C-alpha cells in the first residue's frame, strides 16, 4: 500500500457549490438521496420513485431528489518550528513533508482544492500555497517545503493561522509535533473550530522514550536551548513511557473537545491507520 | 588552623568557578524539554557533577598552596623523669663518711654513692638518665638516655678515685645543658651528689639561675659529709675568724633559685640510701606538660580529594551516552 492510497472520508456535508467527492448540501445529480417530492416544477422524471407513486392515494407521480457531491478544501497547516527538525528514528520535517505530499495527492485525486500554510513563530508566507486544484502548484509548494530547514523558535504563529484559511468549512490537517503547552494547543484548536481539524501528532519513538540502560545524557532543547542532565536508567525509561502516555491522553482530551481525536503518527506513515482513522471518527 | 606555604597559588581556586559555569558535556538535541519527566535523581546528579568539578579544581588549588596544620598544644601527663646525675669526683670523695663510728676500712663516699645510684637507676626503668661528673673541670659522661646498662656502667666507672677540686658551677652548667632542646615529657631533675662546695662567682650564679629557669629543672643536692667537715646547714661562726663556709652559702643560693630544691645531708651510707629513696618517691609524681605536636602536611589529602573527584568525573564521562535512546 503506497502513500497515494491515503483517503479521507468526511461525515459532514460540504456547503460548497462546486461539485466534488464529498457529501454536499445542495440538491443536484448524485446518489445522496434527500427526499421524494411530487413531480412538479422541479425534479427529473428519470428519478421516478415508483414505490412512493404507487402508495399515493391521489395517484400523483413522485420523484426522488438527490444532493450533489461537493468538494471540500483541504488545508495542510504544517508546523516548521525548529523542533520539527528533530532527527530520531526519522527526520520529523521529512515525515511531515511526505504526509503533506500524500494529502495533496489524495486531494488532487478527488478534486479537492489543496492549500498549504507553514508557520513557526510567524506565518511563513514564502512557503504558503493558496487553495488550488493544480497538481503542479501543489508539487511546487511541497518542494519548497521540503527544501526549507525548520528554524523557528516556537510554533506560536499557529494561533494566527485561522484568518489565512478559506472561509468555508474545510478539512484542516494540523501537522505538528505538539511540542507546545497544552493551553496553546487548546487555543489553536479553538481558533480553528470552524473547520474540521485533524490534529496529526508526529511523534518519534526515540525522542519520547528513554533507554533502560544506565548512562548519563544531557539533553538540549532545540527551541529554547535549555539543557537538562538525565541519569538514564530503567526507572527513567518507565517515567518517560508514563509521561508520553499521559501527554497523549491530555492531547486526546483537548482535541476531542473540538471534534476529533488526534491522529498519532510515529516514525512512519501507515496508510491503513490513516484511512481507519477517518472511518472511525 | 590551616596555614599555607605558597598562598599565592590560592588564586587558582578561582578556576573552581569554571565547572559551575560550563559543564563540558556532550549535549543531545531534544524536541521539547518541558515534556521530559521531572527526575529528582537526575537533578541531584547534575548538581553533584558540577560540585565534583568545582571541588576537584578547588582541592588541586589548595594542594598547590601546600597546606599544613599546626596543631594546638596538647596537654600530656608524663611519668618518666629526666634525671641528670651530677657526680662529684674530687679527691675527697675517696674518703669515708663523717658519721659516728666511722673507722678505717669503711666504704669510700664515691663508692657508696655509685652503688646506691646504681640501685636507684635500676629501680626506675622508665626514666631517662644522664651523667656528668666533675672535679676541677666537668666531664660529660652520658647524654640523657634510656639505656640503663650504659648508665650503670657510667656510674660504676665514676666510682674510681677522683682527683682535683670541687667545681660545682661548671658541673651544674654542663648538667643543665643536657636538657636543652629536649621535649619536656617528664619532670627534670638535676641530682647533685657532692661532698663539698665551692664559691660560685656572680656571673656563673646568674647563668645557672637562668639555665634552671629555662629548663624547668628541679635540683636535689645530696651532700656527703666528710669526717670533720662542715655541712650546708651549719652557718658560719663569726667567732672563728675568717670562715668562707661555701656549703652554707651554696645552699642559700640554691634555695633562692626559684626551682624545686631539696637538700639531703648524708653522714652514712644508710643516710645516703634514705636520701636517694626520698628523691625516688618525689619524682614518682606525674608531671603535666604541654606538647606542641609536629606540623601536619595536608597537601596529600587535598591532592587525594582532587584525584578522587576527577576519577568520579571520569566515570561520569565514560557513562555519557553518544545518542539519546539508542
């Protein structure tokens, strides 16, 4: 299964006028049955609702009305603060770029416009891509993102992303390592509450775990430059595991308040997991 | 109190601040430290490593300044006395005692004294003895020593018939010189055994007085009276005309020395034995004295501390992991 097999299914109706691949709200050609109406000034006689017509004591002819499929803008908001440059089991920025690329491809396949917004402590305009359905545009934006070396001191600009998004309800993928305080996470999600936000937490099994072997390690925070000495030992490994689970539980609780649980992607993108996520939520 | 031979090296102790400012450890990048669990043990270790570093430098700096400790004086109680036997070897010592019933063939004074002193020495195994014999000039017999065989041999040798006059001042001076530069670990006694006395001129008197005061020595004078001779307790009789009575004035001078002093007049060997027994009893009292302990070099200690700290740091260094969580 390749990354191009990523597929997102939505449970809400797009209000978009433009036909697309998702359930919409507008009546039109499609196979999303809305209701049956007597054949009058609206409707298509080809969509005859035989059962309703026969059951009608006044012997009117009923036809079915359908809703047309609509498109949904897909926006990838990617965190490019310096911690995204972490190289553990994998290079986190590369992982984010790959995921963005796969999403762009999926969007292009179903005809959804794709937009990209990158931000660290500021919204990086040079990396942004406005919603577009052009495959070339998306590829160029992804290439720019791939060449970018994350160097932001933090990801506080995530709070200012909301005005950059389409006004219509969109599917927003928030690609971040979630290395920020819980309040900020909560505020970011609140500011994006208008949209369907999938928080993709890019974890790294080596970053969030400690070796059980004895040793001394001095960790340096990539963003703040703060340092901390750690005595590596089995107890610390357990504490790391505990802290990691607790943090994930907290993130889950925050994200659930805004509609969806986070999608945790560790080390590599698993399309099965990705697709299952959309079927389950 | 700790003192230093080269205090200028103490300036290098400022370098001990460096480990507190720089840790010198390899750092490993991590995405988000606030997400790392708090670990008190690690914090203690971090502080401990820095302290060890500072301590290593500090101890090395102190060691370079070659520290040493001059201890407080310690009060000790000594039991062994230091006794310098000052033996008269003038010609008259070959004569007999003055006591009643003295007759030809009696033991000579010198011989009796030697015999009794030998017993005295044998009974006091913990004491140090020195021996000075004098007649016209003093003879340095033995340095203060614990070798009692040598002491008895020296006493026995001095029992041989003597010659010349009684020059007490020179004998006493030489005896007191024996105590010079020796630690005071027991009471000091000059045991003067003589059968006569002599005038001591004023200069010598002052010198002897000073030596007694410096060496804190007691003086016991065992006077062996010659037949027909006078004793120190007989005052001069003005009716007899010119009478220098040197024994009497010497006794007066000794009393005036300001040190413990006793006079024993012995007319017979028995009296001599009693006198010696009395001296032995007096000198069995313990002596309190202060002793200055030798200076204690602390450089090695500080060097050891520095080495130990460095060793621990080396262990910590070898425990450093090259990459996080691998």
